[in-house]
C-alpha cells in the first residue's frame, strides 16, 4: 500500500512538472502535422520514417534553447530581439511569425470543420464559425492557470495513432530499418514533403510560444522579483525534463502517424491524402472488429483533429500576439483580463478571424495544411539563426548560455532546415 502511495505521488509530481514543454510538443502534432505526416506515409511509405528519429534531438535542442531564453531572462524572444537588433530585424521577425501563424490557423480551422463534417451534416462555414467562437472564448476569458490545465489534457488526444500502430500487423524489420537508415529521392515532391515535415515539427510558433510560456510560469511562481527571474539549476532541470518529455511524446506520435499512414494507406494503394475522409482511413484498423468500423474511425479521427486543433490554434494565435505585443511594449499575458491587455487580445482575435477568412477563398483544407507546414519550414530558418545567437550570448543568458553540445545541435538544425528549403526550391527550377 505504501509503495502504491509513493508511486502515485511520484506520478503526480511528474505531472506537475509538465507544462510548456508538453503543451508545445503536443501542439506540434496539430492538424497540419497530422495531415503532413499522413501524406508522408501515404506518398512515400516508410521512405521518410527516419526523419522522426533524426528530428528528435534537433527539435529538443531548439525548444530547450527557446524555453531557457524565456526562463532565464523573463522575456519573450521578440523582446530580446527588440533590445539587441535593428528595427528591420524586429519587424521581419514579427512579420514572419504572424504571417506563418495566421495561415496555419486558417488551415487548422478548415481541417477541424472538415473532420467534423465526417460526423455531422452541418455546413463548413457554420462549423468553422462555431470552432472559432469556442476557441476565442476559452483563450480570452479563461485565466492562464485553468487554460494551461485544459491544454495539458487535450494533449492526450494524440494517443489514437500510437494505439493504432500496435493493433495493425506491421513489418517491424522493415520499419526499424527505415527508422534508422536515411533514404533520399532527388525530386521536388520528396523535398517538398521533407520541408513540410521539418516545418511542422520545428515550427516558428513553437519557438515563441514556449519562451513566452516559461515567462508565464515565472510569473505564476513569483520568480520575477527583479530585472531577471530568480532562476536556479533545479528550475532549469525541471524545464529540461518537461521539454524533453514533450518532444519525445511529440516525435513518437509523429513516427506513429507516418507508420500508420504507410501501412494502412500506402500499402493499400492510397498515395495521396486528398480529404479528411482519406486521412481518417488511416486509423480504421483501430476499430476493425466493430460492425461500424468506418464511422468509428471517423469519430476517433475527428475527435483527435478537433482536440489538437483546440490545443494548437490558441498556441498559434497566442505566440503571434506575444510577438506583436513585445515589439510594441504592450501588456501581454494570458493571466491578464481583456481590459488590462487590449492590444494583446486584439491580436489573438484578429489572427484567429483572419485565419478563419482564409477558409473562404477556395483552398482545399487538407492541401492547405501541408502548404502551411512547408511555409513554416522556410520561415523557421532565419528565426533559428536568431535563437542560436540569443541562447549562446553570455550577456543575455549569463551562466545559462548554450554549451557546446546545444550549439552544435542548433547549428546542425539550422543547416539541415536551410538545405531542405534550398533543395526544394532548386528542384522547382531544375
């Protein structure tokens, strides 16, 4: 009995440590991520499965650097850029984040509506309006402590794919080899999807969100007592545990989605995920023993897409709002009420509404998700450069500046993402 109590206490303690890292990792597998990874598996089978393993240390290092910047300085990335760089750099950073995030919001809202239409015969426009309203009401009128708990629990919806992974008969020898041995095809289609995979995994909005959420955590724990937070090695260690767990959770889900897409879709002759219904087929084996497997797979898929959209869209609009608010010295915090941070919440509302409007210009929701991921892959490259410079600057970070290992992995990430984007554009011109 005593052992059970101790185990329960340890689990509860570990759950308390989890926060910005877990939420950011789960938000990484947003509808855009699910669509891109499903398309990867459907189009190339196990050919790009290795990206999940090799992206894990890259993604972990990038998000650790961003979280450390927020935790140690008590400032978001945009605030530091404003202090250290020219206005042109500042506006370029803010512009990249806002544009990429708004497009991603639009794609995610469209995917949520398309997924819901698999279950209910309600017009697309009505569903997008309903989801937009619910998300804005939660984000604007719920305080940070409550809202962060909601976000943590929404992360559980990612489990549909790992469960499906172990239900379907898998060629494990082939999968394990494909997970470790890189495979390349020198074509536009291959590098387009690889750029999308990198972009939806190592996304600009994640950089700004996790840094800003560490600042929120500092405020919540009353660590912001002077010009800088009172940070200890224990705080940094807890942040790293949270971040590492969140990234492992995220990449395991990524790996699972690609495997399921390859096994269920690619091996069945479905090489292009055109609609939400196509994507839903990937988890049909999860419910194959039930009489209404088709409906149940759509139900589980829709819940996952909607749940992760509810998680990711506030992260996207919130990171855009933090970036703009910091650039113009506005009050910025999810803990503040609307009348205390009007500019901050105006950006959240505007970004979400503009994203909503993008759904009415005739772009297919599933295609929009993949294109949003590719845009993130291109936009992340210059922003990564700034993260590397800031996190390694002793004047900014003090004793918590990046060590040699962090710097090495960050530069490898920068080169890899830059090379993928350049090669993609080269194959277009070739």
